[in-house]
């Protein structure tokens, strides 16, 4: 009885760990293929705020965005 319960708990813990690792890998791969913000979006955002963005500013913003991904 105790042995069966122990096997179920260990199986659940291993399943949760494996599921987490797979989900994290899939999410990272998806975010690399389809980044949430690209250079055109940054340019449009800065233009809407009334600024004329230079390429240097856009590159700085992209670098700071990629830092947190």
C-alpha cells in the first residue's frame, strides 16, 4: 500500500519536472521564431510618441528587449 502511494507521488513529481522543462523549451523556441516586438514596431511606437527614431536608438531598444527574453 505505502509502496504504491510512493510510486504515484514520485511519478507525479517526475512528470511535473519533465513537463516544465518541455514547456520552457517550446516557449523559448517559439519566442525566438516569433519575437513579440520587432524594429518596425519600435519605430512606429517612437513615431507615435512624436520622436524621429535613429537607427542607433532602435538598436539600443532591441538590445534591451532581447536582454530580458
